[in-house]
């Protein structure tokens, strides 16, 4: 992961600073651990993003929302069909002020859940001890009780992709979002069906059928006659002749054998 981040430092021309836990500290403890890296003289708020979530990120709009309400913290919420599976955020619709959190409610109290995207004033760090602790269950309810926590409804798609099966579903949502935006990132051609993204360094042989919902990473080699659908082919993978990969993730630098299927 550190090597991956270094690649992006160069690619994007930015500075990435890492704070590494030697023991798990929950969802709030790591912020206390990284306190010196998060606070500067500006007093500006900072974003906290869950890394196992995929969505569209309206960060500029969130900054505007945060400045307008004048509270201590902002969270993004997303609407779900079955709120009884989640912790529901109960909020004032007109202002976004969060009233309380209800974990897996048996009775309907709302359909908005925490989307894992936060914008916090530096003062929030004063509420967090350097120990394993939960920002959702310990820190946010306290801020909400003081009427200083506000929620903004996330537009577009959202999904927790912490599990491999969910990763494939999340990729499908992302590719569909690219299609709606008429993005130039999507591949086209006689071998492509539906939404497909292919790294420019990947090589695809003749007679292949790719898609729908496929992502092909850097340095991949897709030999002739291969069928790919609903799958992610990660960096450096070789898929040999006439193989079929469906509803799968092919891990880094692996090989799918000739006439093989997964």
C-alpha cells in the first residue's frame, strides 16, 4: 500500500503523509494518533473518508455546507431501502442538524445511514483519546447531543465494498456512473460490450468479448478468444487463450490458464 501511495504522489504531484497504527485503534483512535499531522495553523476543517466505500465525492459542496451551518462536524448520509440493517441517522430535514443515531431500528425512524465521509473541525480531535474508540458510537453522538453535528445527503451512488462480492457490485455502480457522465475513460470497440474500463498499458488479443462491467488493470495481457464479464483483472494478470472469467477478481500478477474459467 505504501508503494501504491508513492506512485500516486508522483502521478498527482502531491505530498502523501502516512500514519501507521501498530495496534488497531478503531475508527476514532487513528485520528488522535495522527493529531500532529492533521492540525496546522490555519484552523481549517479536514476530511475523514472510509477507504472501503465507493461513491461520488461532492467535496466542494460539503465544504460549502459545513461553512454555512457553522457546527463542529459534518457527515454525509445516504438513503437505503432497508434501514433496519444499519445505524440510522435521525436528522432535521430542513437544516441537516443531527438529532441522534438509532442502531438497527425495529420501528421506522428514517432511511438515512452514515456514508463514511466526514468533514471535521480541528476541535473534534480534543474529544478523542488515544485508545481504541469508535467515532460513530462515541464521538458523533456526543457532538449531536450538543447540536453541533450536521448531515448532508449524498447524491449519486454509494456502496460499502469491504467484501469481494460487494467490490464487484460497487465497480458496476462506478462504471454506470461513468456511462451517465459520458466519460472518456470507458472503452469502446467491436470487442467491448457495455461498461468496460481498460488501462492503456493492457494488451487484448483478437476474438475476445469483454464486458459488461469489466475493469482491466495496468500491464495485463488478455490473449485471443477470451471472455470477460462482471470482473476485475488486476495489475499484471495474464488471461490465456479462450479462458472465461466471470463474477471474479483476478489478483495481481496471477494467471488464468488456457480454456480455464473462474
